[in-house]
C-alpha cells in the first residue's frame, strides 16, 4: 500500500535537548521494551531522594499529595477520574488485581487472545485452582488477534472476562478496543485491557473503550521510572470489588494516625483501596512528571510523529527484496511498533546493532519502536544500514 509521508508535528530537537539525554552515535528505537527516563522525571525522583536524605526537608506534600498528583496525571492520560486510579508497581499487579477481584465463580471462563504478552496470561491461569477456565483463542494467519473469532467466542454466553492488549507487543497490532468494549458491555462480560504498549503513544479513552479494568506500567512509552504504573478501575465497578491483597493504606483508618489501631474494616473510597502499603514515592513523583510531559506535548501529536517516522521506514522496507513487514499497516491498526523480517533476521539485527541502532527481536522479527525523541535523520540512518547489503 503506498504511503504518503507527512511532516512531523514535533520539535524533536528541543525535546531532546530538554528531556532526553540520548547519545548522538546511537539510534534508540526500543521504547516498546524500555524508553529512556524523561529528564524531568529523573530530576523529580532525584530531588525527592535528596529531600529524603536531608530527612527534615521532607514535607507533607511529599506523601499523599505526591500520589494524588500522579493519579490525576494518569486520569488525564486515559480521560478517567483520579478516583478511578490506583497506583501500582507494574502492569502485572493491575492484571492480578482484575483476576483476583472480579467476581469469578468455579466454571467461569476467561478468554484471551493467543500471543498475548504473558503478563496478561499467567494471572488468569493462576485461577485454575479455583475452577476458572482460561481459553486462549488462536491468532489469525498473520499472527494478529483474530477479532471476528474472538467476538464469536465471546458471543456464546459463557464468558465472564475478556482480557486483551490494546497494542500487541510483538507486531504492534492495535486492537479495536471500542468494538470489544461495547460488545462485552452488552453481554455483561468484564473487559480488561493491558495498555502498556499503547499509553504514551496511542490515544486511549477509558470511557470510550468501555474498559472495566485497565493496567499499565510506566517504563515503556510513558518514559517513567521502573516499578511504577497504575490501574484504572471503572467508577461504578470499584465499590463492588473487594481487594484480595489488603494493606493498611487500603483502609480508611489509615487517614488518621490516631485511629490506625482501631483495625476498622472499612476501605478507602475510590480505587485507592487497592493500593497496598508504602510505595516508591520518589518514582511516583517521576512518573507524574513524565506523564505530564507527554500530555503537554500531546498524545495525538506523539502518535502522528511516531507513525511518520515508521512510514519513512516502511517505504524503504517495501523496496528491499526479501523483507516481510509483519505489522498491519491499516491506519486504524497502527501503533508505535513496526515488525519486519528480513531473510536473515540475526544478520540484519547484528548489522543494526553494530551501527548503533538499538532495537530488538521479538517473535522472530525485528521490532522497531521509535518515540517522541526520535528524528527523521535517525530513520535515514537505519535505512542506510538496511540498504548496505540489500537485505
Ligand atoms: C503487552 C505487555 N504487557 C505487559 C508487559 C510488562 O508487564 P509488567 O509491567 O508487569 O512488567 C509488557 C512488556 O514487558 C508487554 O509488552
């Protein structure tokens, strides 16, 4: 399919100068694994730690207000309410929350698509000893989630939960979340979304997609610290869900130190009841900054920039003999990930690496994932390496 390359809407040079300390001799194209930490996120975490070492400088605002700012930023990102956000250490925690707290009886069925990242499989498998069945629906011939087959399966009347990645980790296939969300809602199926490969690059509105629970980690497209993330629990759902892992901070009594020893079994309002114990405040302060940075730049603009960079590559790849593009190039299926397979994946990957182009191999293909800090010149460098020996 011929592509027209538009111009990027981002001021990449100034963004790089301010926020991303990337080396000039390296082309970093691996945000889908780990993105660089945004400079302002690093500074926020470092300055928090500095106040912590000078402990008397740590003030009230360093605790609850720090967490609330992060919930607010996360809520803006997915157009939800801060009350619907619980801060979590990674995506897996959020998916486990869904698996443990949704009302699943013995005999209930959970459906996932084949080729889901395992973070969205094991937490459901773990319910096997409670008699909950996990059914993995095969991908289509191209290795993308087979949406028609999934819908057909969901329509049979016996499914309790459908859990899906917004963007598939290896091919970058963007799921039709709206369609699935509506379908699930109409049939009373809980819809759980793993959003880590989307948030920060692909716009996502928790209401429009009708997600019940959505989980993410902060270290990929959100350019935040390791060990940060959040889960969204739909507002009218969280009053019905009982935390299965309970911490003192889940409880209302923890808001008043004079009352902590009352051991009062009363949860905090909102999704905060799923937050357990003391958290990495310094990193959460960092995540707030990186999410705010992305919001300031604009997720739609980031998406347009990333697609534009990938298009430059797609056009070149389509000209190279023996190269197969595994990502779906339909506009509504695009994301920040592009997967392609030259005749010799290992050799081309080694050549890219030797030239300072850092990407990765997933599921037998080279996976490229640029972000807001990458430039057209960098894509030209990649193409030069790819063309060197043709394939
Ligand atoms: C789709 C998807 N989900 C989850 C994860 C990671 O999960 P966690 O944040 O729990 O490490 C990854 C990548 O590492 C991923 O690609």
